[in-house]
């Protein structure tokens, strides 16, 4: 009995026991509640396949989907002074930075890279909202300046994906100074005759909207993105009026002339290729490279029959 209880029964239970399913295989859509398989969601660029809701996406994932062959090179960004104001609230500012860096694996809230999109070389920058709310600090200002300088030096268009809650309060007036710094960087790109295209993603608010996010030659937004300066509640309390439905959402701003396009994320790459090639006076993109036609085989040349002359009879 002990042998059956101690060996046979545990062995049978281990064979027929239910396997544990990892928790990260499924994600729930915030909008419709549909459970989405992680591979299906990743292949669709974090867009719900049921309702089209656009979930958060990291800059690296965005660049991998945008650049040709998912190949891009990062551009070095100068490191600013760490904690210049010795700021502390519930935590020290350096501790918050370390926690955000550990969570995201990035140095700060913006990634700058260069590569090709539709065989057209570009420089791109993208903000990461998961890094302290994508807040604009000195590093973000340095990143935009580095991207603008690289674009001017190489003659490439500059594309920026914005996602931020505003300026970084831990850097005080130094974060606000990034508004004029980045404005000068954008003007430098425009003076060089190069396109500056902004893609506004959810959410883009505060000082970011009041500076580089609204200075583009073309403004594109993802569907239902929140875009504005002050919050809706603050505006309602100030003007003492009820705001219209969908106020500060991408579709409302498109109808009122603040945006040029509202494009789903899965179509953004083709949209950018078309717009950038037009602005750079390039021909339309080639959808596919066909192999060169084979040279026709030469017709065989008939060899002339050579007949030896008959020997003349000797006299």
C-alpha cells in the first residue's frame, strides 16, 4: 500500500496534471476587454484585432515595425547633469530614474535612431510614455537636438513620435527651457530645407504640445489619441462651460484643422513613406523589386559547309 501511495499515485498525477500556462501569453484590450494572444497582438503592432484600440508600444518596437528590415542605428545623445536641483518628493529623483531605467531598459524617455524607410534614409525620434510619463527633461531636449543635427549633417528628413505628459517637474525651470531649445532645433532642420514630420500618439500633452510636437510640416496622429495642452477638467473650470464630446481627441482635432491626418498604426509606415518621398521630391516608392529580365539566347549561327575543291586532273 505504501508503494502504491508513495510512488504510483504521484507518478500518475504528474502525467495527467494540468500544465501551468504562463501569465504573459494573453493581454486584455483596455477598450473592449477581448483577450488577445501575445503573438497576434505583437504582429499587429499592439493594436486590438477586435476593436482597433491602439495600446502602448515602446520606441524600439515602433522602430522595428517602421524601418526596412527592422534595422536601425541608435544616435548617441549627450548625458545631461544628473539631479541638478537635488529634487526630492516621496523619493529622490535619482531613485526614480533608476526605477524607470530598470523598468524600461532605456536611459531616458526618448530614443533617437536612423535607418531607411521604403529605401529612403531618415532620422527618427520616439518618446516612451512608460518612462516617467514620457516627461520632457534635459535628456529629451538633448535627444531632439542630436537628431536634428544628424538630420542636417546627412541631409535626411526628421520624423518624431511624441508621447508625453508634459515637462519633468523634478528638473523645474531646466525642463521648461527645453521648449525653446527644441524649437531652435526644429527651425534648424527647416532652414536646411528638410522635412520635419510629427506623429502624435496617445497621450501628447503639456509643454510638449506647446513646442516641438506642433511645429511639424505635417502632423499625423494615431486614432483616438489625447492631444492638448491643459487638461479638460482645468479648461472646464476656467471657462465654466461643458466641453464638446471628444474634445482633445485626434478625430475632433482633425475636423477642426489642428491635424493633417489620422492614420492607424498598422498603416503608418506606408503613410510616412508616401509623405516623405513627396516632400523630398522623390519618385513613388517601389512596392517590390522584380528580377532583371533574362537576356534572350542568341540564335545558333549555322556553320558554313566548307568543301574541299576537287583535285583537277593532271594533264
